[in-house]
């Protein structure tokens, strides 16, 4: 269950894994790299086959696979760990049930299963639905990469509505990365707009302060997906769904005192029939560069109540600089055509584009945004020789954001700058962090207050 996984990561954060990076490298001392032997003078990334590992990283296990992936990304000098603390760090993960999590992950990948709780395709929580308590059934063939059926049904506590999601995938080959046919149907609340904080931001769980806007989408889709295609991960679909405005339930809070929320903006209501395509190439983990192109064409010969086009490009780049500073660049561009409804317009503002400004501060037909972050080496705190800071695994991240729209409700660039503090949690996806940002808006149209964001960053599960 997603809620249990998040609780596990918060417990890891509280307990702390004491391994730390020594002299070089902005890369954090993650749990996957705890078993890595110190590199030789040639800075090799290959772990000798006779290296002794703890019981938690048996050969062929999840930690070993994550270690190999991690070593492919980080330079050898970044893996120079304090070996005397490696076993105790792995033991701490074991005591929190990490072995059980690894076993459950393998079971999900190869077999059928049943779950109860928060999470899944219906989302764990949002401010218009509250918590969605759901039952999730996954059925697969015994071959491992065969046909799979996902069925999920849940009850939204705040809106007091029944939600459901069904999907079917049929592979066309025996490869796990081969093409497959897919179809599905769902009735659920989904976010729209550019602001997509991972896990809805931690504040959402305590006071309903969820920095996203939502609409209700009821309909189905069908198409083909091919993760290992020559051009990258590819998906082509036909989608048809009714999109409906949803109200905000300001009286609901998952924990603590409920907060009075602003209204959830209404959307253009109607039936949306569209052909969508996505191509994703590269990986921040394996190649330091990633790019995603999305296209959507609605209306015309397809019918429906809307007629528009929308194209989105998102790109990311990571590079090590002088003295092992790590630079992370992200940029995006969106262009819409014809007569898009308000939920399909381009926008900037908020945690995902320009921190320090309200979500969807600027809305228009076209938008661009860029972000630069400088990950300082962990040595900055380690050099302080203060016991609490040396082992805290907290990283300083100065950053800057910029974005603007064209043919919209404002001209000129929105700009902000700030400082982040992040603590590495584990090598899940492209790396997972618990992150606190202080954002200072700049320019003549800036808000007066400094904004603070607490969230999970990057590849959390």
C-alpha cells in the first residue's frame, strides 16, 4: 500500500542511515550503494565478485540490482563510503521491513495480488476527494510477462463518492519491454495544470493544503504501448471521456485540523475525444539526459465537445561540474492550438514550474519554463565537524526558476530563487529525497511572502 510505503520512508528518515560520503561527489550515500566496496585507484564502478555483503543484499536481490543501477550513474569516487557503518545501515532498513517490501515488489511484478488501503490508480489523497480507501486486484498469467488485469474500486471520504479504475494489457511478444495492447475505463478525479508536486506535498496530509486543481474524468481509452521501441518508450492512445467540474470540500483534513481551502476552479465541461501520443527517451539515472514529448489532438473528425491541439516537451540534464558540484537543469515548453478548454491551456506558477508563485499564476496559449539547481557536495556539512551535521546527510541546493506565458493573462517572466535542504531516502526510481525549499519570488509582480515547500522529490516509488 502506498500509505505504508510513505510511512516506511518517514521512519527511515527518523531513524537515519549513518553512512556518509567522504571526500568527493554530490551523489548521496544511498542504501543501494552501502554494499559497494571502495573504488580502487582506477575509480572503477565494478564491485568485485567476492565482495562480502550483508544478509539484506543477497546475490540477485533487490538491493544488489539497485546497487548496479546506481553505480552505472554515479562516478566511482562518489561511492567511497564509510565501510564501518554499512552493515548497521542495512540492518536498520531490515528492522523497518525493507526485506518484506522487496519481496512484495517481486511478487507484484510476477504474480497476482490483492490490496486494501489508500493509493493505487485512484490516488492516495487530494483536497476535493479526501482519502480514497480502495480495494485493488491485480491478475496476471503465470508466465510473468503475460496478460494482466487491474481492477480498483474505492470510496472517497470527503466527496462521499464511489470511484473505480479498470485496465487490461495484452503483450504482443514474450519480452517485458515489447509492445502491448492496452484498454481501460475509469471514473475518478484527476489533477490538471502544470503544478504536480510529488505525493501532493507533505502539507496535504496534515491540513488539506494540496497545491493542485482537479476535475472529474469518466471514460475509457485504448491503444498500444512499447517501452523498448527504437525511439524510446512509446505510447499511442485513443481516449474518450466526459470532463466535469468538482467542488472543494473545505471541511476535510486527513490529519490534524481541517483547513479552509480556496475554491477548486471550474473547468470547461463536456466530452473530450482525442488521440494522444507520448515518446520518452533517456534516463536521469542511466544517461544523465531525459526528454519527453506529449501530443494531444481533440475534436474534428473524432467528435466531442472540444476541438484543440496541445503539445508538451519536458527535458532534464544532470552534469558534474568543477569541485564535484552537480548541476541539474529542467526545461519545458507547451503550445496549444484552436480552442482549448481552460483545463488544457498552458500555465506557469507553482512548485513544478516557478516556485514562490501561486499555481497557475499565468495562463495562456503558450508557455515556457526553466529551472537550475546546484547540488553542493555533502562535504559542506561534513566539514563542519559538528556531530549532528556530519552524519545528518543533509544537502544544500541553491536554485533558480523562470517561466512565462504568451497570449494569456500576463506578459513578462516570473522569476524566483531560493535555497533547498534535502535528505536522501533511497534509490527509488531516479532517487528519492525529502526536500524543504524556501522560495523568494522576484520581479515587480512578486508576492511579498517567502514560500516554503515540504515534499518528496523526484523518483519516489
